[in-house]
C-alpha cells in the first residue's frame, strides 16, 4: 500500500514537473507523510532518484518538438551539475533555515511580476546568441543549481522564470530548457545522496516508472496547448508553492 501511494504521488509529480516544475511540492510531502520516522536525507534522495527520470524523459520529448539552443544549454548543464554538488556539500555544514522564511516572499515577487507583465513569456524572442547566450545560461545554471543542491523548493519554477525574464524565451521554450538543467542538478544530488546511502532503490524503480508516465502526459499537454497553457500552469504552481513554503516557514 505504501509503494502504491508514493507511486501515484510520483505519477502526479511527474505530470506537474514536466510542464513547469514543482513536482517536489507533491512527492516530497507524500514521502514524509508515508514514512514519518525516516531520516529526511533518505526521503530527499529517494525523491530525486525517482524524479530525475521524469525530467530526463521530458527533456527528450521537448527536444523533438522544440528548437533547444544546445550550444548554450550544454555548458549551462555542466555548470549547474557542479554548482548543485557544491550546494549539497555546503548544506552538510550550514543550515538553510534562513532561506525557509525568505522563500515565500521571493516567490510572491516572481508571481506578482508575472501577473503584472501579461505579455511576459508569450513570444519567443531570445536576447542573446552564441557565447553570450551560453554565458548567461551558465550563470542561471550556476545560481539555481547551487540553490537546488543547498535548499531546493521551487527550482524548476525559478529556472523557467529566469529564462523567460533574462534570456527572452517564451514559457514553452523556457520549460523545455529548464528540464535539461533540472536533470543535471538532480543527477548531482542523486550522486551525493547515493554515496551517503540515502536512496531507497527498491522504491525508486516503481516511482521512476510512474514519474516517467506522468511526465509523458504532461509534456504532451504542454506541447499540444503551447505557451499560454504553460504560463497558466506556472502561475498555479508558483501560487501553490507560496502557500506551501509559507506554511512550512511560519506555521509548521
């Protein structure tokens, strides 16, 4: 029964995550509710072990239909991987608790900006090209990759927002590109958690299959309905993240 519950949660998480990120909003609380006495590191490691498959398959699916700037994204993914590792290492030395209280306010600013700029992310008008684009994408990968390793909530949404706001991508291209960087940051986290023995591989297999199925369904909808649909899901997910992170920071 436990495996069935967390697999269903992983299915839904893969669906949401493939569109605009935020799958951890579903899967992590499900794991904590199902295994309340388990060390958090093990649950985070198991979450990453399952969710990385969904983000990876979403990257492949998007790349078949969306023109992804690989020359910019490949170095950005490498930087993201290394910085995520650094963030994961630092969290073993320094508590990220101070970020917990700041996060709802940062997300609220992201949401307010997105709602105020109604044309934001509707048109795909990249602001950079060549080495400039690779440099800016790598800077985004470095900052958010480090954040993902150190703390994590809202990583996919931050990737999407910064790619829309800074790189000039529309929401569909931003979501597609974010999946590659998120896969890189997840792989870094898995490597660290696995080395420490914090991954339940016997649970990961079923959860990964469910996550991939959810990811395939979510990617199909995003590609079918386009930028407007992805923008709407982004607003919904960020709103939910604000509520969840506010509860965790001030009421829990």
